[in-house]
C-alpha cells in the first residue's frame, strides 16, 4: 500500500514536469509514454501505476541478466566485437568514453 502511494506521487511529479517542459522530446521515456497513453484513454491510472511499479522493481534484475548474456555473446563472437568497436570508434572519434 505504501509503495503504491509512493508510485502515485512519483507519477504525478512526472506528469507535472511534462506539463511544464519546453522541449518535450528531451523528457520522453517509458513513464512519459505511459502517462500520454493514459491521457489518450488507452490506459487507466492503475495500469500506469502498475507498469511504473514493475519497472522500478524488475528493471535492475532483468537489465543485469540481459547485460550478462550480451557480454557472454560478445565474448563468444570476436568478429561481432570487432565490428562494435569500429562503430564506437567511428561515432566517438578521439573522444574518451565515459560511463
């Protein structure tokens, strides 16, 4: 119940932020898309709340597993790794990579 209330507060804060930004494209993310879907009538407030809650709880778990398998696959396919590195170098040039 407390978590649900906290999600409602966060969603309302996001909704307020979206209503005041000058350039919407800089603030578009999955939560924003959910809010706009609710505004169009595609989702209910409960749907939005549940999706955001699931993102908050599940995302770190699924992300870590996905990254783990991605790194294993890259390690097992050196030609793919080489292509990825060439693309990074093409995009970044002489810039230093940052996390």
